[in-house]
């Protein structure tokens, strides 16, 4: 393994491969009774490997998720027809299709590749992709083609160029929020074309656009900004300021996810659907802030439940956009880290009393779910979507408490520093529980195998943690019941 790593680090290619020399793309909103988003991608590719190539494999955006249609592919002026991969390769490259060239792609030769397709409004969802007559948004991953490396252990994956420019073309009365630095803005008839530049360190592009009203026109303000379909019925300034403070707390403790994102945006997404049938209000993090639906907005922007849900959404940005939890770590990291981050925000605003109150609430949630569970309790990492609601409540309560236990054992500052380093070092990559453990062990200089095992791989609440917080939890619960 060490030999392979050393060899792969060499500048000289050791396998068939190719690189992306240049990449541009345009996102165009096409208005009308049946609106569309047209994606036009252009690549300049160079065969920099050890052999000629007859084809490349590409993953296109899923047709069902994006209502994708009108896919066309061209290279050197000739049309290419995507085909399914041979059966023996389909398991390792799910969803990929093969583009066979009319002629062999010689070593050191450069070729162009143009890919076009259109998105229609999806039938449901609205979290990663939404489109209607007035708005649309595209998440930071999934909607652009993914060019795969040749099937060789030593082949490098073709990486995005260090500098990339892309365009967003929308009606001139739309506002646009997107990843990268705004390079230019040009009027073209009834449309405006925005051009953004992405640098090597920037994460994947996202786009939010629509016919929105904004709560804050002051570009120098550090407060949060609401984008809504109608004028807010109440003054949002207190909430704007509180969310700006939460954003600052996240940056201070876990580092800046995106240096271009100066303030958080709270954006109304009419198509966003709640995952819980008992609650129509929906909230979903995106790299620039949080999407909310109309039901959430109807609660009122100063409503405590509304503000807390948005704060949790902001926390999810740090641990979802910058890091992608591996599937088996979805609860431990994908839910646990944002929930832990809200405790950090609470502690900053209300001190140790607020921290303890949130811990007590999580313990109460665990105890309540555990009492209603009719099957043996599973560990956090063993909890899967098919498990009961009570089992999920147990896992969702325990996952953030792991990081509280780590703070108690090693100190808050080193734990948060470890997470901040993980966010910067693992930007855009899939992250496992062991990756996070290694990062925190490095900054705390402690072996943390025991707390990770106790909280994520075993059922129950560790007795030492229960002794620190349990009695208070019982007292707090009694007060709440008495108050009711």
C-alpha cells in the first residue's frame, strides 16, 4: 500500500487516464407555463495516460430525480450515444454510461466534449432540486455530469480544473445566489447573465434564484437575509441578528466553510416538503443558508420553534456541504454533528446553563423513546431507515451526546478544533466515523476509542454520563410535567 501511494504521487502517469484541461457550463432558466432549466457543459480533455482510449464513462444526473430530458453529447463535432456499461462494471459504477469515440483517442491528444440536457419541475421533493415558474435551486452536487476515471487501480480521477467559470442566465427580475466570486453581470435582452469563478479550494457549485423580495437591502450588513415570495408581515430584524450571531458562532468554532458566504440567507422554497406528516413546516440546509417552505414561514420569523429549526439548518451546512457523511454514518455524523453544533450555539448565547438544558432535553428524549421501544435497542451505527420511530429518536438523541462526552473528557476547545480541521482537510469528501475520531484524537492527544464505542456501537447511556447529567434531567423533566 505504501508503494502504491508513493507511485500515485508521482507526476508521471502510470495508467490509462485523462485530465480536464478546461471546463465551463451554463445554467439557463427558461420561463413559461412549463419552465425548464437547461444545462450546457463544455470540457476540454487531454489523454495524459499511458494508452490510447476508445471511450470514457460518465454519470449523468438521474433522470427521475431531475426530470431530465433531451440529453445530447458531442465530441469533435460528432454525436456520441450513451450506452450502458457491461454488466461486470455496473456494480462498481452505478448509474454510469459509456461514451464510445468514433476514433481512438491518442495519447497526449486533446478533445472537446459537450453535454446538454434539460430539467423539468420534479414531481416531489424540493431539497436538492426545485423548479417552478418563479424560483429554482440546484444543490452543490448531483446535477452536473461526473466524468469517471478509466477502470485501472492506478488511474487518477479527472479533477475539476483549478479555476472554473460558469454562467447563470435568468430573467432580469430574478435575484441570484451562487457559489464562487461574481466575475461579471451582463444584460442580454430580457435576461441577465451572471458569471461566477470557482477556485480550486471552492466546493461544488450551487445556485439559488428567483423572483424574491429581500428583507435586507444593505450590502454591508452582517445580519441574515430573508428571501421570500411576499413581503414579510413582521419585522425580521431580531431574528436576522440572532441568526447572524449563530452563523458567527459556527464560523468561530468550526472554521469558515465558504469564504464568499458572508451572511446566511433564509430562502423561501415553495416546493419544499416536510418529511414528517404531522408537521407541514419544512427546513433544509443549503450551502448559503436554509430553505424554508411557506408553512414554516407562516409560523412567524420571530417564533422560537422557527428560529431554532433554522439554526439547526445552519449547523447542518457545516457538516453536510463541507463534509459528506458516509451512508453508515448518516445518523452519527449527519444528524449528530448539527445537533451538537446547536448546543455550542446555545452555550455561547446562554452559558453552561443553556448547554446543560439542551443535554437534559436530549436525555429526556432518549428516555421517552426507550420507554416506548418494543424491541431491543440498537446501537446508533446499526440504526437504519427501516427501524421504528422510537429507535430513530434514540439514535438522534445519543449521536450529539457523544460529542458532549468528548468535551467532558478532553475539553471543548480541542474537540471543536478537531472538527474544524476535519472540515478543512476533508472538504467535499465522504467522511466516516473513523475520520472524525482520528481528527479529534489528533487535537486532543487522547485515545478516544472507548467513548466512540460506548456511544455509537453499544446500546444505552454510559453510566458516568448519566451520573453527571441524569439527576438534573429527571428534575428538569419533573418541572416540565408540573408546569403542564
